[in-house]
C-alpha cells in the first residue's frame, strides 16, 4: 500500500470539502485515521468485509471479536441494539457525546459496543460516511493509543489510505467501557470517566409522572414527591413530569400553585414539558393519571409495560375507576379532592422507592 493521503482539518471550523472526502473514503472501504476527543482512531465501513479484514490485521484482532461502532446521533443506538435498559439512556443523557462506550445486546443477540464521540470533526465525518463506522484506536496492538496525529500516523502511514490531522485530542485518555448486558452493569475499562461516576448515574432511579397538559396533576405529584424525598435526605432519585398534549412552557395552574404552597412548596418555576421518548425510556417508574395516558404510552413504547402504572393504583381507594380525572377548569374543591388522592399515592410510592 502507498503512503496515506493526509488532510489537515481545522478542529474549530472543519472544511466541508475535506469532511466530504474523508466520509466518502470510509464509505468506499478505505481505512481512515480520524480524531476523537479521547484518542485517534482508525475508521472503517463495518459493512465492507475487505476493510474490516485489513483493520483486523492491523489491530491483530480475531475476526470473531467485533469492533465498537462510533455513531453521530444518540438515537442511532436503536438501529444497532435491542432490549436497551433504562440505565443506558441515563448514561447516554449524562455522558454522550463523550468518552463512554456502551456494550449492549445487538440485533443478532451478540454484543455490540457503541459510542458517540464529542468531537465535531469525527461526528461530521461519520455522518458524511453514511454507513456504520467502526473506529478502534489508531495504534498497532500492544502500543499506546495515540493522542496526537504524529503518534497516530507514525506506524500506520503505509497501512491506512487516508489520515485526518486535526491537532491533539482533548482528553488524551481512552473511553470508559461499560457492559450493560449484565446486571448490575460492569465497567470493563475505567478510563476518562471514573467508576464512581458510572455507579452514581446508573444507581439513580427516575420517576416520571404523566398527565395531559403537565400543568396540574403531574405537577402536584412531581413537586410533592420531590419535597418528601428531600425531607428524607434522598438524592438518589430523579423526579420529572411531562404532558402528552401540553402547551409547552406554560406554568402550573393557579389552583395547583395554591395547593402546593399550603405544603410549603413553591412551584412557580414549573414549566410544562412535552413527553419525549427519552423521558420514557430512561424512567424506572412511570405513573400516569388516566387509562388513556397508559394506552398512549404502551402503544408507542410497549417495552415499558412492567414499569408503567396508574397513579391511583397506589391510593387507598375502594372503587373500580382508576382514572384520576383532570381538574383543569373545575373549582377548587375538585382540585383539593384530586390533590388528596395524589398525596395518598405519594406516601405509598415513597415507601417502595
């Protein structure tokens, strides 16, 4: 193989034509050295057998041991992995883009490593390639992972086709690798992110309350549970709320604010939010106000069935109707009745968290 072509790409303002050239090279099966925030890597088209064969030879890796994929968007994990646990979404929310590789169950039931690098040049090249991109560190097996371009190109100049010089890497450490196919999750390699950070993130439960407009029922439940947890010195639980059909950005209703004020809670900073897939998928317990909400969530995300409950199931009631009707537009007495049921339910919920 002839010596690699070298492209010098500005890390702050990547030149579009050079990004296009690197992406096209990967797509057609060439091996391309690219920067990330951790170390330099060798990017290759996962779908090109010859490219993977050459890469395996450089890395002295057996064919049955797959390379991790680098992706350009968080949502791409669902293109390659299945049975993704809520812990994955928690870690992605906190650390991606960034120096964290997650090992998940692949579509074929094997394992797959996935990472979204925090490097604009890398993300643009991967996006431009338009194919699944593997990207192990740009070093011969047994040698240190390169954190500068000169280190990366030193032993690979005649083994790769193209090399992108974008200066020194920012972190100068490899990514931390966490296996989420086992329970509890296992840190396979501690590097840029420390074990305790992973454990704290994975160990933090998320409780999600859902109603229609996220201005009264779910607001009462969210703020009341937060207060109870704070009183118990519990900081290992995240509490959030959202609406299926909210007018995003609106505050809580006046009646809701008054009821919460009586409990010593100032919820004036609340702003309604639209329910998102990410909220659902990262939550450990999902509590809805009506059967219609439950049906909506299950229609979109059937995999969360075992985490989804009607809030009223936790209240001390003796009726078959488990809907907690919307007090919006009704009088203060109706709000008070609704709030009483929510308080009852919260007392039981906090006992099992």
